[in-house]
């Protein structure tokens, strides 16, 4: 037979165990989830402010913020550059040439209709973005031609149209090769600055490129 004192002690112990279990299984997970959700909301606000869109954000494998945007494309690099191209045509051993030059405004960035995610777990962010692309290239108003006629193969308006088309395609290839690296670098630096207050490290995937960075900050998750 238990004495009244022992019964009271067992009852108190059971109550303490029940309270501890409730705290461990209900209160703490709820607070962690609330903190994760609030942190994700603040992170989404920072991303929206810096990039004008919010990728999908997961905390501990749970989607807390859906991807959303009011624009279809995100231009991270806008660059003006002067370009020159030499077009030629040979007919019956007579060659005519047109040198075309002018300034372009190229915009490089991301198609926001593609999937972009940030997954946060145990103080680490895993970020996935698509490969940047050339969004647009616009010829400014300083187009110039230098014509050189052949002996009997003379430059005409159709030749100028062909030269402009070739000139624009060559400028497009140049911009895509030259400025995509800048878009990678700009996005990487922006994401790292935004993520620093929230996580200790980041694994950033931009297309086929992976960047691992230790951010040396105290995450909130």
C-alpha cells in the first residue's frame, strides 16, 4: 500500500511529466514554427525589396511562403556597350563591304516564370535559381555605316538591312557571352547580403553553378 505522501509525490511527478511533455511536444514546436514563419516573412520582405519578387521559401521542409511576383522578368544587369561589325558580300570576284557601329543597351537576368526556391534548415539556406539569360538588347540612336563598293558590286538598301541584322545578332552573342557572368555575380552577392541575418551558411545554385558560403551569423531558425 502506498502512503498518502507517496501517492501525492507520484501524482505531482505525473503532472510534471505531462507538463514537460506538453512543452516539448506542443509549445516548443509551435514557437519554433512561429519563429520560422515570422523569419520567413521578414526574409520574403527583404527579397521583395531588393529583387522585386519573392521565391518559394521552405522552413524545415514546409512551404511557408509561395513564389510570387508582379513582373515576368528580373533584370539584374543593365549594360550599355558600343559594338562594331563588318559585313561583306562577294560577287564575281567583286567585294562590297559595310562597317556598322552603334551602341546597345543589354539587359541580363532571370525569367520569373521558372521555379526559384529557398529552403532553410538547421541554420543553412539552400537557394535554387535558374540560369540567367539575355532578356533584351536594344539599339540606341547612334547607328553608323561606312560603305565600300566593289568594282561592279555596289552597296544597296537591301545590303544595309542584311548588315544591320547580322550586326544585331553579333551584338546579341557578344552580350550573352560577356554579361551572364555579371548577372551570376550580382545575384550571388545580393542573396548573400539578404541571407546573412537569417542563416549561418548558404548553398546557392544558379543554373549549373554552385556556390557554398559560410556567412558567420546567428540564424533565427
